[in-house]
C-alpha cells in the first residue's frame, strides 16, 4: 500500500469561525441545499457529529458517483480543524483504500486561510495518477467556493 500526499492552501474572505460552521459543522444541511444537482443528502450513519462519527454523502442520480462514507477522526471547534477519512464508496474506486483529509482555517486579514492536506492510501498493487488527484482537488475547491459565495451574499447567515 502506498501513500500520496499533497497540501494546498487558499485565501478566503470569510472569517474562520463562520466558514468552519457552514462548511464543516453544518455541511449536512447546507451542502445539499447549495448543490442539489450533485448532492442528494448527507446523512449521519453513526455518532453525534464529533470524532468517530460516520457520515454518508449521497450523490444525485446521474452523478459520476453514488455515495461516499467518511469518518470524522478529529474535530477541533476552537482551532477550526477537522480531520476525516473517506472509508467507503465508489469515490475510492478500485485503487484506493482510503483518503485522509485535514482541513484547517486560520484567521488572516479579516478572512481566513484554508489549509487542506490529503493523503491518498492506495491498495496493494495500484497507483493513482496525478490527473485523478487534480480532479478530486478541483471538486473539493469547487464546493468551498460555492459555500464562500453563499456566505458573501448572505452576511447574516452563520454569523
């Protein structure tokens, strides 16, 4: 089994507490509302929302994927950090055992810096191509940008 890691960061005009609340703590409500053409629902399968919780993201019919389950490994509400691992679903394909992610928001110039680290854990005998990683990164950033735009248009929400 191999591990491929990457880190990326980008600036966000939203305060860390607000983007963390919207994107991490209330994602099961907000994301399906903002992206109904892609995300059908996000359901808690096990747990109370903290570490150990397993959530299932269900994609709409006609989407590239059916579902993915992820387990929250750490949730630090004071420091705006969430670590989670994708553990099941067709998003992982036949090549991946899991994908571990860490998302952290730090304050910067009235907004925040989002730092994302991902580790792709491949199954024995498989390799993952850089293009596949780029595609996943682009989709993740796309979701962040949709939430960011929503919060900019609605400054009272999650305030």
